[in-house]
């Protein structure tokens, strides 16, 4: 809110007042702006079952078609509680312009609009809505048991995704995203099943040990590039590891 007030003061000093009700919509655009690829990324992190998943979205996009003579600048607004608020001002017009939302967003839909500042007027150039993926929903407990020499890791199928990149990593760091040394990786195709499963040889893995399962996927549809990455921390144990730990206790 403080950032928004500062921007409003600056714009008012320049002789431009930005209010949603005072914006002029270009029903027949005088400026042929064209949105580039809109990228919507969802990040999901699971540390423990008790804490549950933490998910957030990031949005970035570009547009082109304006020149320096078209106005004083472009304002990017995002809808919050039915009202638009300023999230960025771009003073210098260029043939191609970019925007990355600096805020961490929920995984609900986000609506943006571009305003052209020209001769004390705010003209609506574009308005569009982004709907991020809900995130990767893993089916892993905090402790995974290797049975009969095999380990099976699974997650829910994501509608529209045809291929998943899966990584099994050692625990290196937890923040901001769990990462570590890659142990195994695989490209897995989608199926009609509700779950995607990755089966691996447990003999090649240390037990007990901390691991991170990371799954990435993406799909492009009508100018939108939706991507998702999910990370789940777990402990891999063998059939005899739990008994040994109880004996040691």
C-alpha cells in the first residue's frame, strides 16, 4: 500500500492522476500493442506432512508495438479485491517492453492491465487474466520405505501436461528451494491414470538418508507458458533400518 501511494504522488506531480474510474478504454485501439508470451510459474515446496505444502506463483510477460512518441510511459496494474493497484511504472517507451511481478502471488488467478500515459490521460491498452497451475501434489510420506529392492515415488497427474522431468537429489539446502546433488533423473510421460509413478532400484540409494524429489513440467497454450515445479523432502529407509534404529535407541 505504501508503494502504491508513493507512485500515485509521483504521477500526480507529473499532472497525471490514475484512478480506475477515470481510465479511458481503447475500444478501437489507436496503438496496436501485442502481448508476447505470458509466463506463469507455480512453485510448490513440501518439507513435512505436518506443515503441508507451500505454494506461490510468479508472472512475467512482454508487449510490443509502442514507440517513444506514443506517450510518457506505461503503468502496469494488478487487480486486488476488485480494484486495480499500480505494481510498476515504466517511464521510457520502447519497441518491446517487459514486466516481472515483484510480488509473491497466491496460486489464484491474477488479472493485469496496461495503461498508457499520454497527455494527462490513462488509456487502457490491454487487460488479461493469468490462471497458474495448482502445483504438484505428491503422494509421499515424510518416511519412504524401500521394499523388495524397489522404491516407488508418485504424484498427481496435471491436466494438459504430457511429460514430467523428475529428479532425485540429496539434501543440500532447503531455502529458498530444496536443492542438492542429483542422484537420479528421468523423463516420464503422462497417462490416463490419476497418478504418475517413478520406480527405481533401491540398491543404488543410501538408506537411511534424506532425499528430495523434484518434479518439473510445462505446457504452452494460446500464448501462455505455464510451468510448475514441486519439491518434496523425505527420508528413505530400508526394511531393516527401522528395526536397527529401535535397537540403538
